[in-house]
């Protein structure tokens, strides 16, 4: 159980930078306030990571 959730977290951590780059590129293209969007994205990612850690029992 622990190993599986760790593998899922590792996979998510590997895929996250590409997703962040894609979203930041999208934000730039839409001429949003990039810094505010980056902060909101970081908060969302941290919430998701905290949820994964709770689910993994860590």
C-alpha cells in the first residue's frame, strides 16, 4: 500500500514540472498576471500534495 502510493507520488512529481510549464505558458498567452497565477498554482499543488501525504498515512 505504502509502496504504491509512493510510486504514484513519484510519478506525479515527475509529471508536475511539465504541467506547470504548460500552465505558465497558457497563463502568459492569455496575458494574465503571471505572478498571481503562479502563487495560486503553487497553493493548489501544495494542497494536493498534502492530501496525498495524508492518504499515504504520512
